[in-house]
């Protein structure tokens, strides 16, 4: 049995302060991932700082048209919030495709962004894993790697990021608001996550004493033409083999004015290539154009045996998601 201590943070400054002075402490809110990891000794904090009472538990519209999702708002309350459903249906759709109703009722927005990979070997303390134990090796590269990454990998880790919410937020150009010792900053979500490189134990660019306080969404929510396509082994309560968040702005002749495409289940971070999206501008929204786009997005993709199928699966999913986005109004 591992002994742990517990404290409740009074506000964000208190949480940051405790994080800075207590050795091997972790923040806990919904606990839907952290407690699982603690039970199997994958994460072994000595102390838990409860942040459920520090505020940041509302969704608020800002004067400049942005929407701020508090970090402590649950995934369920976010996905069903009137402003999210109306202005950012892509996000709502992605969040409702994740986990189960019970988990969405407990999991917070901040916690969702911080969830760890579901690589089987990361969860198995008998196996080498550079993310769990730096320098121990990677059991997935020559192991059973059906769920693993095909883009942006390193020789140290081929894990994928598991969050559906993060994929939609990436397509929507969301910004992560964080507080640290004496200061606050905003990190575009496209810079929040990182590729594994030589240090795959680091999932993101959040500082060690920083805490997520909110997620901001820009005014443009692509609410007319969007699709979150999630392909998985069973229709619910499963992580994506491949997912696509597609958002389009079209003129009346189906010419593309703007395009956003983010992929999940394929890399250590939600995968996005703005330079490919720009090439769609001014083109007609048609299957052959979408296939060209898919080829560009998957350029350089590499399988490791069991996950080779993901390369073609991702290409087809991109085409289908973009077609669904075009036809969204007709469907609804
Ligand atoms: Fe660990 Fe990453 Fe290898 Fe999985 S893929 S075993 S998380 S190092």
C-alpha cells in the first residue's frame, strides 16, 4: 500500500503554491484517470491537492466574442451547454463521443486535457515504457501496436494522445489558459501538446507549477459545416483508432473559404497541418480534392506492423469527415 496525503486548495494561488512546495504532489479534480493510474502504481504521487473548490466552474461569454470554458466544468456540462451546442457543435459532438455518461459527469475540462495515453504497456508496470519510466525502453515498437501512432513518432515512444475533446479544440484553434507562480499565460492548444522526441515522459508544455484554469474558444465555431468522425473497435466507451475533426466554411457554390482538420489516434498530439488546410481555400468541396488533402495530411506516416492499417483508414476517414461536414445542414 502506498501512503498518500491530501489537502484541499482554497483558490488557484493556493493550488499553485502547494504544487510548488509539496514534493511529488499531483492535482486532482474528477480523478477519472489519475485514480486508475494510482491503483495500478503507474503514477505514485505522495500527495494529492484537491482543486475542486478553486472556482473556474462556469462557462462564460467574453465581450470579444470568445467563449471561456472553466477548467473545473465537467465534460457533460460543457458538451450540453447551450452556447457550446449552438456555437461549437463540433466540440459538443467530440466530447459526447468520449468515455461514458458516468465518466463525463465526473471528468473536468482541465483533467480531460491532462489525461495520459492509453498505451497498454504504459499501464503494465512489468513492461518497459519510456513514458512511465524514462530510459527503460518501449515495448510497443516491437510489440502489439495496433492502437499506436503513425505520425510524429520517435524511437523512444509511439503512443497516441487519447482525448477527443483535444482534437476538436485543436481544429477550433482553442487557447489553454494557465496560472503559475505569480503569473498567468495563454497557450494555443496547437502548442500545448508535444511530440515524444527524446523525452516522451513529458506529455505537454505545461510548467511543473502551472495549473489549467480554462479553455478559450475563438468566435468562429464553424457551426454550419462540421463533423467529428471517430472510428473505434466498438461503438461506445472506446478510444479512437482514428478520429477526424473537420470544419469548413463554404460559399453558396460549395467553394471552400476556410478549412480546419485535426486528427486523433494517430500521434502523440492532435495532428494538424495548417499548410494543407490553406491549400483547400478557393477549391470546390469535392471527394477528389478531399482525397488529395488526405494524402498530404498522411505524408510520411509510418506503421509498426499491427497498426499499418491506420494509414489508409485515416485517409478514408478524412474524406468521409469532410463530406459529412459539407452535408451537415442537409443531415440536420
Ligand atoms: Fe511507453 Fe510510449 Fe512505448 Fe507505449 S509507446 S510503451 S507509452 S514508450
